[in-house]
C-alpha cells in the first residue's frame, strides 16, 4: 500500500513540474494548466485611421494581431507575447481576458483607460 501511494505521489509531483515547465509555451497548454491563472491585460494594437480605403484582405490582415506586447493589471509587462483577432481596425487599445497565452476575448478601450491601467 505504501508503494502505491509513493507511486501516485511521485506521479502527481512530476505532472506538476511538467505543467510548471510548460507554462506559457503554448496557448492550448495554458488553457488546461491549473498553474496559469486567468487575468486581464492591456495592449496597444496596430490600427488604421483610414479604413475606408483598405481592401478586404488588408482589413483582415490588420486585425490579425500577432506578437502583441501586453501589460497586466498592475502595469507590469507580461513575459510572453499574445496572438488574437480583432474586430475594429480603427481602434488602438485593447483590454484582454486571457489565461497565459490563451485569449478568451478582447474589448477595445480608450487611450485614457489604457494609460491609467499601465501606469499603476
């Protein structure tokens, strides 16, 4: 019985170590990893003031945000980059609900809200 408990405990410890080591390496792993917490972050994204003159493909490309630098609710820079899709090409600042690199959704915010959150 002691041997079985030791094996189970060792397995749990190894799984926890593996999850910690894989933290923020892949968004799908972050989604199921219990060591990664869900949080809000803030970022500045590429935008276009003149969206009327962009083609449909250019509009889609400008809203496919890749390698976006974000800041947590305390104003500290996150140590990973986020990838997500947008829905308003003229907006510049976003609030991101995410768990590690897994993005649940974004919401566009004003410049004053963004500056307030990253300067805390």
